[in-house]
């Protein structure tokens, strides 16, 4: 199986053949399949394993006292779902699937070893944590400063960049089983408002959305509308135009 975790982390640093083999071995040792709408780890739960999303789509979410759901982040293949769980006694939010998904399960002892050693893998793991925090900060900016159009445009464009970075697509089309309710829970909008904005994007030729596939038909215009800057994703090697990784997302983040 393609290793989207290593592919994503190589945006930060190049791995040797031995390091890639080690990461492949870690992911292959134990895997778990989940159905759609199933928790990978529940709010308040503890696990001896960290989960890396290999296939499918998941999200970080919280159910509020009134039953409303807030999605804090969407997780794409290559994302580490719960790196903090072996440090914390219990999760302070849930990680759940939106589609049938597969995760690799990394035992806490193995994750401690990877994080504590002085190696490119350890540094890349910390880089991954920083990019996850960057994504969460953008959601705070969404709620505080971006209007509905900018908010949704930014999220869609970010998803395309992140799918490209993980190697899940090489085009401007991505799997998009995310419902309008999911988008509403992630953006603080109502589903009907999400519908109106998406319809306007379609009419303006910015996106196409068919059969659970989202195509960014005009990336340059959507990027401009979103006022998107990829600085928070810290795609160091792409920004430096490293020839081994630049093609993945370089055309999406380069300055016009």
C-alpha cells in the first residue's frame, strides 16, 4: 500500500530508503478498518495506539451540550489522528470517520521512540504537529474574520492542497463525500447557506461537484477569492521548488 504518511512528511525532509522502509513497516504492522460514521477514538476515551489515516476521510469533532456538532478539522490520508493520546489520560474531542476508512495503528511505545530519537523522522513528526495546529488556527480565522464565501473557498482550496501533498491525487479533482451538513458543522454556516455558496461557485465556474468528486475548475480564481496563502502548511520543500516534491502541489501554492 502507498504510504501517504511518509509522502506527506517528505514535504518537510527527504527520507533515506531505510527510513522509508521503517515507516512502511510501522504502518503495516497493525491496521484497522472502520465504517462510515464510526469513531476512530471517542471523546473521553484512551487508547494505547495512535492512528494514521491510510484511506478514507475523517474529522476531529466535538458534540456540544445542546447536541450540535462542531468539526474542527477534516483529516485526509497521511494525517496522524491522535498523536497526543499516549500522553493524555483521555481525549478531549472525538475523531470519527465520514466514509469507510482504514487506519494504521502505532503502539504508544513505538510512537515514543519515533518522537524522542534524534532523526529526520522525529523532526518530520513534530513538523506534522505544527501543520495540524496551523490548520486549526485557520479555522479560528474563518470564524472570526472571513465571510461565508471566503471561508468556504479557503476550506475547499486547502483540501485540494492537502490531498495533493499526501499523494492522494495528482489532479485538481479529489474524493469529496463531505455533505453540506458536514461543511456547515465545519464552517459555522447553515446547510442552506452552504448550498447557496456552493451553487454560486458552480455558476461562476470555480468548482464542479459530481458523484462525490470535487473538481476545482479554476484554481487561480478560487485561490484569489479565498485569499489563500499556504504559509500555515509549512510546505518547505515545495516552496523551495525541490524537484522531487514540487510537482505535488507547487502549482497550487506558487505566487502568480
